[in-house]
């Protein structure tokens, strides 16, 4: 994607680079999955990533979050090499629909709280503030009253909200979503995207999302892919195209997010409650 | 990644090397001992007491080889192909019988077809006693190791005399030319065994307590021949899981009969005897069932006779 | 009931109660990570270590521990080599352990093989109890302070890594703790039955527990009950204790399964 890099590089100083890839390649068993990919994601961008099966979507996301090492090239998060990156709480990651055992004995609340247990928190006890955060994340996702249910009893859409709530509990600046609506019915998908869009428009979060839902990607991020690498297609909504640096109604707090979401209850509650 | 791969490779190679060296070392150990000697009569015996008798009576005419090596419990032993080979090449193969060698039927069938080895059962002529003890019902899985009869004949000097005679007769059978030598050696050994028998009889007659508590019911013949009563911690097989009521019953027996020592045998772990001894607040002592020698005993030149002496001393001390 | 007052029974009870907490706890993490067969494998390898310990005159349980830890690392290595057929590594290491054990036992002396295969809880001595006690303390401290992280790792290893959890460290920690618990449990329930004490309480908790917290509590309660009642039954009716405890655990599991089915059809 190196060629088009020039048109994003003219951004203003507040549009800091959140993710940057330089000549990243990845091959698996001598087969190139991703070759020589360069691109940058700036603050408050929304990147939609589409591609056929095997195009390397999940591989790319896993490299960005440090689960896979690129064969060559450099990946930076918030300006720091991913190998040295420490501030993982700034990143919310929702992996492709978890294939956890439905019998796994964990409540929604326990799963959401687990978003807080990363590095730097070893030996730290759970505080009242942590419980508050979990409540806020649950309320923002409209699943507060499912809090004590076993995660396996929830519908696919509800589970996806649980994982989104877990990703949000640290109030991240970057959300990485891998096929968040896979295996979920259309109606629920729609409400989920409404929620995501709303979060993007009113909250200070950068999005990188893999999706197979072309309609949603196109309607929100534009008909044409802004860039392409192999079979990977990037649809981008740059923040500096729509927003100024100083944005008054932009919040960056979990509590703020919760209040916004609650005030738009109809968005949150469409569809996937049973 | 490269470094860790290298170190992984290195550790795998190192492990393999160690494994091969260990096996080679162990292999060598037994190899030399079991090699046939063509200038002598080769006699293969199944376990230590027969080996002892064969080497004593055979003297310089005989090259005796023991199958169950030093320090191995004969109940846990299984024959390997080298053992079959050694027995096939020998002139005489002596085994005890009465189910002591659970593997014997398969072993005899496995001897090579063109082998001229003469195989003899040595326990013939000993008056056998029932295997199961009075206190303890027979465990089901005992039967594959032992028959219904108690195989531990050699722990009594009286039956050792019969075994010795059988060994002598078998040797003469395969090597009649040296009959005189065997007879002479046998007479010398017989005198020692008779002396041992007399010592057992006189010393054990003087003891006040007649109850011996052992970890393995291996002293039935000894008890019968010298007027003792054996209470075994377990049934005939040393390999059964200890159960609470059994332990409790023996503890009671120990207390009620004023038993001062609990005997354990050397080839089996002593933890059970120790548990009982600490429960009943008595001491433990070794009573060797003489099924084999440990490597240390071998090195120190212990024999059937010296160990039988030690058993007697221990018995006398325990039964005072 | 005079059995209860005897020293060997009391020692068995203490040892059993300690293992009744630690084994089910470690087992819960193994089962939830779908690694329940690892318990079996490590115990068989541990037996080889016990045999070597006897052979070279080192405290057998310690040698068993060393072997179990080595095996758990070997399994991780092989798991990476055979990614998609991870259970292969378990089968390979297990047969390797059994093979090595049989080799060492056949060279050995003074070993009561069955006391390590089927357990020998009534012959625990005070050294054994101290070792079991120390292992219990280590396991309980580790779980008490790290339960949140262990939960995250168990539930979603990827998310754990992305949230910055040192996943490798925790994987090693689980392996080492499991190896510790297994090598000391062998004398109590025996190598053949160790995996029952690791997995069955966890299997029960999957049926009963509605939350992770509950499942932790459930495994401990079931483990302790099985050990105490099993020892009493075995003591009074003169049964093999290790086997009794395991059969009791299976009975509890069956009752819970039946009960759950009843509730379902009732609804």
C-alpha cells in the first residue's frame, strides 16, 4: 500500500499515527501470505479490511497485536515497535468469534473483568473502581442485566457484545475487531454496526475491523477500496476528512461512552435480546 | 528462535547419548556374567539359592549362571531373550517350581528346539504346605505368581537339604564322569546345612515368643519346621495395596502377643513395615527371604549360609 | 471406628486432605484448557523418575518431580511441532514415560512398584507429609494471588497475550505446579489414578458451577469430600483406598449428571 501513503502523510499533528506498517511480509511454509505491506492508521481513522478467505486478514490483525511475528518488516503501535510495546491497555482486541466451550464456567461479569488483568496488574487486587468500569462497559453494550449469566448461555450477538465490553473496559484508544459479526443474524449485525458507528462518531477511538459484510463497510467507509495488497482490500474513513482536530462532543471515557450509549438506547437494544 | 532451536537440538542429542550409554553400560553388566564357558559344565539357575547350591556342589567343574540378577525381586522378574539364549546353550537348567517362577512354562517352551539342555525342578521331595495364610484370604491375583502351595521352601534349612540333594543328583545326571567330585562337595555342604539346622532347632526352641510378623509371607516352611507362627502383613504377593483393616489387625496382633520386632525383607520397600512398627510402637528388623542378593551383599561375600545365620540371630533377638 | 484413632489413618487423612485441595484446583485449569490428558502423561513419566530415584538413591518423589517438569516442557515443544495434532505429543511422551519406567524398574532394586502405580496412602511417612504440605502451600499461594491472570489465560489465551499478560510465564507456571502436584499425589492415589483426582472434580464443576468462582469452590469441595469419605469407606470396609476414592468421584459425577438431566426434563 506504499504508493498511496503520500496522501495520508499530510495530516495535522493531532492525527498521530496509531498503527504503522513498513514493508511487512509474512509467509507460512514458504508461501507468502502478505508481501511488502505498508500503511498507516491515524488517530480516529476507521479502517475496514475485506478479503477472500486466506487473504491474510486475521494474520494481519494477529501481527499487529503481536501474536504473530512478521517474516520481515516493522510494525509500530503508537509509534513504538510492537516487540517493545508495553501499553497494551490502550488496545482493545476482539478476536474472531471465540470457540470457547459453551460449558466454560464463567459469567459475563467475570469475562468482562478479565479485560483488566493484563500486564502491570499482577498482584493488584480488584478495586471498587474496577467493578464500576465493568458495570459501565456492560451498560454501554446494553448487556448489564446479563451480567451473572454463564457466557455459554448467551446468543452469538450477546457474546460478541460481551467481548466488545471486555475490550472497552480499559477505555482503549484503538479497537481491533476480527469479524465481529460472523455467524450472527442480519438484524443483530445491523444493530451491532450501528453501535460501532456511533462509537466511532462520538468517541475518541480508532478502529481496525475485519469484516465480510461488504454492505456495511461500503455504506460507512465508501464504495471503493482505498487500497489493496494482494487480496486484501482496505476501506478507509480518515478522521481528518470528517473531523477537525479539536472536537467538542468527542469523549474519551468509559463513563462518557456509557452515558452516550444509554441515551441512544434504541440503537443498543435493537434485535439481539432474547 | 535460532538459538533456542540449537539448544533444543543439543539437549535432544545429549539425552539420546546418555540413554545409549546407560543401556550399553547395563547391557555389558549382565553380558559377561551370562556368557557360556565351554571348558566347564554350564548350569543356569532361576534364582539365588539354587545358584548357591549349584556353585557349591559343582565347584570348579561347573560354571553357574543365575537368571535373576543381583538386587531384583524374583516376583517382578521377566525373562529376556538373552536369558533364553543362555539357558538353551547350557547343559543344565535348574528351577525351583511350585509356582515361584511364574514365567517358567513359557520359558521352557521358548528354549531353542535344537537345545540339549536338561531342565529339572528342584523342589521335588519337599513336603509342601498350603500357600494361603490363616489370617489373610488369598488375593485373586496371587495365583499367577504362585500356585496354591507356598513356594518359599528354601528359607528352612530342612528343605534346603532336600534342594541340595536334588541339585547334586541333577549334576551327576548330566556329568556322570565327575560324580565323585559332586558327591564330595555335596557332603561338605550337607554338613554345613545340618549344622545350620541344628542351630536353628536348638536356639529357636529356647525363645519365649513364637510369633513372627513379616512383610511377605515367605517363612511358612521355617515356621513349620521350627515351631513358630508366621503372621504376614500381606498375602503371599509382595505387590498388593495395603488396606486399613489389615494394618489394624496386625497392629492388634503385635500388641496382644507382645511382638517386639516387625520383620521386613530387603528386596521390597520397607515403608509398610515401618508404618506398622510406628503404629504399634515396635521396631523393625530385616528377615531376608533369600530370594536374591543385593549388589552390596554380593560384594561383601555374603552367601546363603551367612544370611541364614543372620536371619537366625535376628529371629532369636526378636523372640527373646 | 477405631480405625480413625490410628496414626497411619490420621496421616493418610492429612495427606489426602492436602492433595484433595491442590489436585482438583490444578486439574480445573488443565480441563478448562482442554489438556486433561496431560495429568495422565505427567504421572506416567513421574513414575519413571521415581524408579530412577530408587536406582540412584535420591528421594523418589523429588526425582519424579524433575521428570514431570522435564516432560511438561517436552510436551510444549512437541505441541509446537505438531500444532494441529497437539494430542500426539501427549501420547508420545506418555508411552516414552511408561517405557522408561519399565526399563528402570527392571534394572531396579527395592522398589515396591505397585505402591507407586496404585498408591499407598496408608504408608505415608512424615517426610511425605511435609513435602505434600509444602507443595500445597506453594500451589495455594500461586492460585490465590494469580487466579485472575490464570482465568484470563484459561479462558482466552490470545486475549491474554494482547492484554500484555506474559503468557509463556503463566504456561510454565501451570506446568510446574501441575508437575509438583502430580509427583506428590502419586503416592496417595497412584500414578494410574492421579488423573482422576485432577479431572473428575473439574468435570463435576462444569455441570454445577455457574461462574468461575463457583467452579473453583466446587472442585475443592468435591475433592475433599471424596478423599475423606473414600478414606473412611476404605478404612471401615477394608478396601483399597486409592481405588475407593476414585470410584467415589465417578459416583459423584454420575449423580450430578443424572440430577442435571432430571432438572432439564422437569423444566
